C-alpha cells in the first residue's frame, strides 16, 4: 500500500478510463451481490453499478486517498452521496490510482473488500495491457499502410511514425514470410508471427522498442533511433529481408512499398542464409524491379528463362552479379572455357548474350520472373 501523501493524481500514473473501469466493475459485480463504485485519483466516481453515481465526488474515497488506508462508512449523512460500506485503495503500477468502494453492511462487505480490490487491480492491469497492445498494433498497421502507399506525403509519413513512437531516425524495416508461398505465389506469414507481434508490441518491456504487425502475408517490424533489427527475429527457417540505417523517411517509405510488392511474389524474397548486408540488398533490388512488373510482362520474361536448363539459369544468376567472367567461373567451379561454352549456348537459346551488360540485365530479370512464377510462365 502506498504511503500517505503519495496518492495525488500526478503520482497515480495514467488516469483510470471510465470505459475500462466500467467493464471491470461489471465483471466483478456479476460475481458478488453488492453495488461497487470505482473512484479515480481525484475521488470522483468513474464507474459504478449505480449509473447515477458516475461523475459525482465521493467523500470517503478522498479520505482513502489522503490517508492511504481503508475507510468504513457506517451511516448515511444527509447531503452526502456516500452510502454505508467500505472503501479501499486501488493500486496500479505500484501506486494508488483510485479507490474501490463496496456498498453494504460493513460487517458483511469488509471481509471481501481487499479480495475484490485485488481482483479489480488484476483485471484493470490486464485490460490496460490488452488495450495498449491493441493500440500499438493498430498504429503499426496504420504506419505500414501509410509507408507502403505510393501516394503518402512526407508530413503524413512523419506523423504516422511519431504516432507509433518511432519519430526519430535512422529507421530500420524488415519483413519475414513462410518459406512456402501460398498457392497464388503470395507470401504467407511465418509460424508464430502473431506471437512475435504480441511480444514486440508489449510496451512493458520497452516504451521505445520496435513495432510489429502482420499485413499483406508478411510479418513487418519497424524500428527507430538507429536500432537495427535482428534477422532471426521472425524465425530461422523463413524468407526475409532486413534494411537498416535509413536516414531519409522517403527511403523508408520506398522500401516499404517495395517490400509489399515482394510479398505479392514471395519466392523473390531471400531465404535465410542467402547472403546478408549490401550483397543481399543488391540482389533484392533486382528482385524488386521484377516484383513491380505487370503480370503479362512477368510471364513473357519467365517464358524466356523457361528455355534454359536449371544449370543455365544458375549461370545467368552468377554471371550477372560477378565482376568478371573469371570470377563467375571460379564461383561456378568450372573452367573459363566451359563457362564461355555455356554463355554461347544461352545466347543460342534466347538470343541474349550474357557478356553484354544490357542483355545480362534482361536475362537476370527473366530468371527472377521464372522463379517468381515457380517455373510456370503460363500461370
């Protein structure tokens, strides 16, 4: 119980919500046959089983708040709304945040008063945490929707970030998906995604921590203040992409827009272990270009790559990103002449020469389109 003198409204934490208080009063009142009043840190009735008492001052409650001890009312006083019963302090977050009053014969209600107060304390704490988590989730959903929209203005982006408690950069953003896409090729959330959202949005752990939400088939996490995001946060066996150190809010929004596009073609998201850092982001940029293509263009490119055998498509991937043919041959563990023969065979099949940068870019997009459509260019 708090010491006398430590129970003023400023020290009682967040004020009791009338809506929340009434929910809890109704729950507790259903288990006992007594009227219950809930008073805030100012001694005003904020919730009651007697509706006409809400909004009125409670003299006994103010005595409880002043002394930090239970107060028993034994008789009705003319001109005072207090009724016989007992009033006990209600503690939240280690401080007296209000008073619980139980109306009735003090000899009857006093034995249950502290149990009722403790029950209400637990219920209020649970409800406040639940409401807080839901609010964080809602704000994160609104943030991701705003970031991923190509039409959002910079002031709107900053407003959403501040609302979610992420107003200061640099920012980080990440998505995770299940390794197996849905039948239409879009992303499915990884296992335990909702549990991850609940844990990250728990503001009892950190008031300035990252925010999370499941949207567009992806687990999203956004962090601020220069805090990086652990790639393993969404699970080990997942597809994922993590982008850290974004100083410009427009860059953050651009990545969100692109990550949403990758969620439409989940096979383009890197799998765990498929590189990291700058190398992974370089590969992701190529995949993002393909993810934004219209479906007809995607299928046309996929048909080009469908003419190639798996080993030839792997050759395209390696050559397109290697600094030289010699480096590509070393990565493929083949002799340079063998690689040249493969390049020539690819040119014969597609009309595109991997040794030309412009042709290599088209071939790389074609192999990504083939991968995105799961090898079914007619899909």
